[in-house]
């Protein structure tokens, strides 16, 4: 991560039993401005390692006195969310990246259709503030498990009224994607954020109904999942690096002092695209085409095989 900002945890808020909101204020000066849909990458020291996870900014872009992030506890994760939930307290200092936006509001849309699943509501908090300030038309469809992943629900109901449609899976309420997309006016743009099954279903339904790709926008932030340990070799120097089961290839390279450009750290943006020369690769990204995967990988999420070292063109 090239440029970082030192921040202090100014406040904590329990949004649900598994989602905690952190308010972050700068140690010096002012925080950089940002646009709706932006995210920051938080550095989390975990023993001798540093984990880095990306989190959307669920706050009004017009107010940059304080950033907010919301973190869902993932007990089966590599430890980043547990660190934020179990160790971070008010007054603690953290390092974050400057904001980046891979999920901006389209300037071409006549109407904005927002679809969120669980913690995927976070980028839309900023969307709503910006769209209301612009006077543009929008609607939010929010699917969740009541009392567990329904972050910001009460606030959204108060602010949006009929523009919010909520779907509690625990109450048997179902979001019918086909009906939702079929009934949209011409010029509508679709924005989706949430679990992968929701994003895949939405994109497939939009494609089946003839929605052009230019009108379908989605974001799929997720920390890299653990996997089997493997070894990488750097072609230019011959250096070998062991990648443990609970560390991503990108994090292992960074720990060895090798900087790789990156933004999302979730296999979406393509910034960390790296060429490999030999070895087996388990591709987990949402960016590369099938043909590209024969020579390229995304070290933020991709993993190598166990039988022989993965040879990188580095």
C-alpha cells in the first residue's frame, strides 16, 4: 500500500451481533475527500504479520471529518475481522489507505436501482446521501437475515420510506430478481453489493433480460479465503517465499518487501495482475478471462498448488 493515513478509533457502535461500526478520525490534519462507493484498506497487525482488508465507507461524502467502516465478524476467516472485533478499542491507532473508488455512481443513469445483501449495504449509505443531494431518483432493495445482518435498517427505513424495500430471509421474505429487473424504466442502472451468490444471480438475470454490461455495476469485497500452504519462486532473483495457509500470496510478497500495485485486495479491480511462468494456480478472482488465466493471476486471492513452486515473472 503506497500512502497510508494514521487514524484513531473515535467511537464504536454495535450495529448487529456480528457487525460493528468503527469511526476513525485523523491523528493530524484532515482526512482526504472521497466519493460515494469509495473504500479504504485497513492494516491489522496480527502478531508478526500484517493483514490488510478493504472496507467501504458507509458515510456521507460531504462530511470527511471522520470516516466510518462497518466490519462483519467472520469466525472462519484468516483473522482480520476477529482482530477488529476482539482487539480494537476506542482510542486505538490504526493505519488506513487513502480512499479509492472502484464502485462509483454512474453519471449516465436516469434511475438508480440499488441492491444490497447483508454487509453489502455499506457502499450504499454514501450513495443515498449523494443521490439525495443531487436530487436523482433511486430505490434500495435490501436482503438480510433479521437481527443478524440487517445493519443500518432502522435508519434507512426512517430516511427512505417507500424507496426502501426490505427482505428478511428469516421471515421467509424473498427478493424476486426477475420481477425486480423487468419492471425498471428505460435508462436504469443496476448496482449490487453483497455475497457472491446474489451478485452472480443478479448478473445472470440482467444478462438474460438483455441489460447491457454498461448498466450493471457490482462490487464484491471479501478478504481472501485461507487455503493450503504453497511456495512461490521469483524468476528474476530465484528467491523462494513460503505462503502459509492463512496468508494471501499478495501479503506474503509484501512481507518479503516486494510491493505489488493493488486497490481492492479482493480479486475484482485487476490492479495486482501478475504474470506467472510455471506451476498450478487456483484462480479465485472476478477479473481475468479464461484465456488470460493461463499466464496471469491475481496475487490478492489466487493460490498456488502444493506439488511444485509457483514461478512468478518477478
